[in-house]
C-alpha cells in the first residue's frame, strides 16, 4: 500500500500588487517571479485582495474563474489579459467549514472572479495558470477581526495552500502629485519594516495611530488590511518576517513579506 504524500507546509505572504502596468515595469515582474520560484509549489492559492470588500465574508468563483477588470482609463491591452486558473471547489468547502459559525455567516458569489489585486501578481508568479485559486472577500477592515480570520485559515498551510494577502504597503494616489518618493511613503515604509521585523503586532494593529504619517500613507485602510490576514495565518512565526521585495513604484512602497 502506497502512503499518501504529506503536503509541504506553505508560507503565508503579503504582497504589494501594483496596478495593471506592473507588467511593464523593468524590475518588479522579475522580483515576483523569483519569489515564486523559491516557494514550494502550492496545491492551491487562497487570495485576499484589497479590492474585494464584501460582508458577510464571501467566496468567489469555484469552477470557471473569470477576471474582474476593476480599473478605468487604462490602455486597451490591459483589458485583454487572461488568467484561466482552475477553480478550487474543495478548498472552498473547507474554508466554509473553517469560517462559518454563529454570527459569522459565509456566502457564495459564484460569478465573482479574480480582481486585479489577485490576478496581476499571479500572472507574474504562476504564469502557467495551472494552480487552483480561490478568492475570498474581506468582510471588514478591522485589523483584529481580519487577524482572527487568518488564524482560522492557518491550518490550510499544512495542506499545501498558499495564503496571500494582496494590498499595497502605502497607498494614497491623491497625494502623489508632487512626484518622486513622498516623505510620508518613505517614513511609513521604514516604520512598517521595523515593526514587522520586531514582530510588534500591537503597533501594527493600531498603525493609524502608532505609525508616522499613517493617515497619509493609508487615508483608507483597505490596502494595508490584507496584511492582517497574513499575520493571523502566520500565528507563531511572527518573529520570522522576511521582506522579499522592497523599494518604491510611482512613489508607493511595494514592500512584500513572507512568513515561513
């Protein structure tokens, strides 16, 4: 009798996902590709993107997985990008059981596909589109509640599931008009890097008050919020944060981190 191989434990990651023009950057696509090349091959990807807020928590498409071109005013070729990843119905059923409970309903939105916060980085990291992908919504922007969702999902890592929080480490498009790297973006990135390295979870949870320029770096917090799902999924590895990608893109910090 042949034993069933045990899935390799996957890291939990938070990445800055950029925008559709990320694909044209001379550096960033290669950084994402090198990152994925160093990861164990996932059995599936569970994606939490800044661009899907839905309450109660929702599961997206699990059979045919379409793309959501949730951006406006870009050149036509960005709307022609395809990423035909397989659905992950078995993962979806497991996630339902993990997250559904009294006061915590889970809904299905079977025609909701991958938004650009999901597919833009996946195109660079897993271009063959041969790994099943499930996207779930953020039902709240409250850091503690998101961290608890991550904790509940953490056992999936032992089943070979790559848990991805996808946002942008700083995100204030309205304040980028001066060009270059704004002071608020650099200051927040430096603070965040140090807080992650020190596993200062309390400071991160209260980042709007504990960080320099927090309200400028994130006037609305949806792009930082997926980090807390990642932190929850990392659980007892929070002192092992590794910044895999850093630097800036159009003035925004593209810091991306890995646990495990």
